[in-house]
C-alpha cells in the first residue's frame, strides 16, 4: 500500500504541478482584487427611472396600433445638454418609456409626454457615456458593434463600445436603445477574467466550469492529496514498541 501510494503521489505530482500552482496563483490574485473595481462600479453612474412621473396611460399609446401589438415598460437616459460643465453628471436623468412591438418593429414612447422617441445616434451615445462616466479620462472613440468581443460575449448585439483614455483603459458597453451602460470593462477586469480562465481551465468561453478537463484535473488533484495523506500516515503512525527480553 505504501509503495503504491508513493508511486501514485509522485506521478500525479509531476502531472499536476503546473496546474496546481496556477490554481493557487489565480485564486490569490482574484482574492486580492476588490470586486467593485473589477466590476467598474466606481467608474459609472447608475440613474433610475421614476414611474411616478408617467402621465400617459398605456391604452393611449396602444390606441394607434392593432390588437396584435405588445407593450412593455422600459427606460431611456436623457441626453444632457452640457457634459463639460461642473457637475455634468447631476444633469443626467432617466425617463420611463413604453416599447410597443408591432409587425416586428419596436416603437418607443415617452411615458411622461406620449411623444415618440427617436433612435439614439453616435453623438447622443457619446454625451450619455460622458455623463455616466465618473473617471478622469476622455472618450477616444465610439463604435456600434454587431459582433461583440470576448469580454462581453454573453450580451446581445448591437451594442455601442465607448473607450476612454484613462489609466485602466476603460470601455463602456452601452445599449443603443436606452443609452444605459450594460457593462464596464477595465484592465482590472481583464486581469480578473484571465485568472478566472486559468482557474476553471475554460480557455474558450471562460464560463464553463463543468467541462471534462477541469473534472479530470480536479479528481486527479483529490487523488494526489489523498495519496499524500496515506504517505503521511504511514510515516508518522505510532509504532508498537517491541519488548526486549
């Protein structure tokens, strides 16, 4: 039993050495990174709509559509008039809206006034991004994406990607209909995401922790630990003293 445990332990140690080091390293780094900084909470403003301000009934909006139309509730950020003035973020507001889907087309209405809302253009997106941004950088470019990069692959396109020239290479991913920031990505997040990839051994989507590779390595690591426990017990177990005649 001792020789078998030693052989298993030695071979598993050779095979698992690198991955076990990566598990400890990635776990340590993720534990050291503040989660709010990873999520970019400190870099964004999150306003919310007040439905108490809604003055137009849904029935009034649906009056101009057929019986197949579907109405849902939503919100849209109001483009600030001047985001370069001190306290520009305080001018950012969110209005309640109605979204009516009819014939495969979505029409959006201001729930406060009943007015039809136009689609947000690049200038609107830039102004809204600046108004929601709490960092010290400025916008370098804004791009409307139909194919999303890996760092926001779980979201649904289209999205606006707005990049800032701050020290953390911040990117806002903004919904084209509401103008709200859906995700914040920074170098801190990218480091965390890389360590998460190493930790769960999913080098593709970085979201699957039930794949065979991780299960095999985890089971092997468990066997490595158990065989080490057997070796320790064999080495330090109490020995019966033999009586001398």
